[in-house]
C-alpha cells in the first residue's frame, strides 16, 4: 500500500478527533444521567444543538492537544482519559451525594492522597482494574502508532484556531450570550442537577466556571444597606437566657455525618446507641439542626454556623469557602465578633488542613490559630486505618480550653464518622441492626457503632466541662446525614421526606445553668444568636436580624422551610416573612459580593 499523503493523513486525524468529541460528550452526558445510555440519547434528540456545540468544544480541545506534542496521538489520549475520569467522578458523586460534579470540586485534586483514604472501599476493584487496563492500552497504542508529525506552521495554525474557538465557547457560555440562548441553553444555577441534565455536562460545567454566589438584589445600594442596619440596630436588647459571672468559653462541635439512627423506621437496634444524648435532651437545650446539605459538603454547614449567612440564597451546588471566601481578606463572623470582645479564637480539625481551603479561610474569618491532623501526631485512632476519634478530638479541645488565658471560642470539626462505613474501621461492631436488605447490614451496623462512639465522646465532654473553671457552653450538632447506601433511606421511606433527610441532632451542654428549653429545628445560621442568648452575650445588629428571621422561619433551607412552634413545614411565606428574607438577602449579598457596607454598620 502506498504511503498516505500528508493531507490525507491530516484529514483522517481530524475525522477521528471529531468522532472522539461526539463520543466523549455522549459519555459525559450519560454520566449526568447516572449512566442511563437511553436517557442520554433522548437528551441528544431534544437538544441537538447543545450536544453538537459541546462535542465541537471537546473536538477543538482534542485538536489543540494533538498539535502541542510531537506525537499527534499522545495529547488526545490524555484528554480522552481526563474526560473519562470526569464522567466517572460525575457519576460517583451523583450516586453518593445526589449532585453532579462542579468546577470547584476539582480543587480537591490537591488533596488526592487524603481523598483516596476517604473513598477507600467505595471504588470497586473491577473499576480500578478497568482503569489500569485502559491506561495500559492507550500507552501501548501511542507507542505502536507511527509518529505523525505535523509541520510547525500548520501546528501553529491549528493550535491558534483551537484556542480561539475554545475560548470563544467559554466566553459565550459564561456570558449567557444570545448565541447559546438560541441553542436552548439556560443557566439553571438554582438547581444544578437539572442544569446538567437539561443543558448537558459541557454547557453546565462551563457555565459554572464564572458562577457568582448570588445575584444582585434589586435596589442594592449603600442607602438600602444603611436602612436595614438602622431598622435592626433600633431593636431593643432582649434579656439573656443565662448570665454567667464572667464571659464564658464557647465550644462549637460540628460532628461529621452524625444523626440519630434510631429515627429510621423499619430497623430494630439491639440497644440504644445514643444513651447519653437521649437522656440529656430532656435536661438541656436540644432539638434538631436543619442541614443545608446531605451526605457531604461539610464546609457549607460550617459556613452557615460561623458567618450566620444562609445557603438558602446561594446558587445550587456552590461552596463559598472555595469560590469566594478564600479570595477575601476578611468576613464578619461569630469569630470576629467574639474576638472584638476579648476572646481567643481557635479552630480544631483532626484532618488535612487544606481541605476546603480551611487553612486559608479560617484566618479570613478571624481565627487566631488552627490545629489540624499534622499537629496531633499522637491522637488516638480506634484502628490504624480509622480517622482520629471523636473522643481524642474532644480531649484536645478540652486541653485548649483549659490552657486559654482568658475566654476562648473553639470551633471543632470532627472526622471519625466520615464515610466509607467499612466494617471494623472504628473497631468491632457491638450493636446489631435488624431490618432492611442483608447486603446493607454491615454498613448500617458500622454507622450505628460510630454514633455510639460519638455518644460516649459527648458524655465524656459533659464530665470534662465540670472540670473547667471558667463558665463554658458547648454546642454539638451533626453537619449532615451520612452518605449511606441509598436503599437504606428508601427502606425507611425517607426518599420523599426532605425534612427528615436534613435533620441532625442538636444539643447544648454547659457547666452552668442554661435551662432545658426545646430548640425545635434550627438552621446552622441561627446557632450564633441562640448561643449568644444562652451565654449572656449582647446581640449585634446583624444577629438581631437573624433572631427575627429565626423567630419566623427557624428552618431555612432550599429543601424545606420549617416554621416556628407547631406551624410545621411552610408551603408559602407571609408578606412579613418575605420582607425579612429580602433584608437578609440584601445583607448577605453586600457581605459576599457587594461593597461590605454592613460590616461597619451591623457588627
């Protein structure tokens, strides 16, 4: 056979890359439909222009990669593998967390080592073997295929065209131009799962690259912020529920993936794993925390609790720590408020300090110091493969509080109960669970055992509080429900119960009298005003605003709105409630995206 002419060789290359773009885009879209291949084909039939444009974008990325390296096949092979990995990651996140892959999730790549530990046992050996075989096969093909060098002038021309068209695509999508609108693209940032299934992975992912946290409210101005600040500054100070003789220590303990498993109907436990919590609930302020998340995104729960800002107003799937706060120099928070009152501010997280950029975010919020896993080399783990235990984390927190020269605010984020729930990871299971599918028994019993260990750690904390001389109040809550196998919640009938799938345990302990009021269901954003009232702290104007919202809508979440008292779930808002939320939204926009006028007016 005669040697192919360079032009003919180039034509074949372009056809292969073009076909590759369409195939990879189909795979990414199938991943967004939880690997429903038929559903992906039906989507292509409904949105052919979105599919075609997205496929051409991948084609130009493949083309650019092919002219960067002398071996024309190496670049497209690498890009293809990356696309496959994106699709697998998107599918895995949908299965475990119920939400697609976002651009800011890729920031966790720097924590690849820690992520491999977190996800240990979640990725099947077959998937690992398949990935290795694909990588080896691609390497073999690249090695055996002839070196197909493209002359430099043509490489520069093709590279320039690829860069220009790829960049133009990103500009059009992020700018929401009329061109992409004509293709039926609509940036559905408030519902990211629909965003990915309707617009396609490429358009949704690209549209999120420049996604702001929240849209500018109508009428935003300095005068509008001043009016809101004046309204809530004029509210009278309410009497504190408790007034210790000196400023009390305040401990926040946000417990990873903790909720009350005895609430799950259809399962029988051999013993109560939460003996202490259930007994203490009637003797001290307690209730439920309405988490804005399910199965993950711990940083968003933490964001609400520390800043009093609500995820309710932010775009679906956003992570303020990674998208916005890491770029700021300061942000008012309970940390900065207490520091202005003479408190020492400490953060404690027994895991990698760079997760969710905590090592960069905590100073922005006002923390003086941050103790992470690297600072706790001797901390106890229940097994070598387990995370640092909740009890060990509590022991470190108590040591810090006892050694503080004055009042201290300590924010503890635990890790013991993080998935995967592999049998034996935190020692032997001592509680049996009956009910549900046999295949889920070990997983559920392991999680129940984890909650028992947390309950014991909390009982230990209560004892230790009595040994601290300074008045001390400890606020304990679970950040979100665990990412258990979906069938466990299905068996319990919780698939259509958004409130139950977002309610975690909330308990407030103290070494002085704080009463035993029922807290009901609270969003994390309202923990600050609650603990200020129970610790004798005056409320700044911003907390007075939060207090007003809390009295009307104590459970403020995109998933469900919970009213005060016995009103239950709110199906619609009154004009007064809507006005409160408008004020809240205005201040939140001002602090996160606006000019921060409120920082000097309400804190």
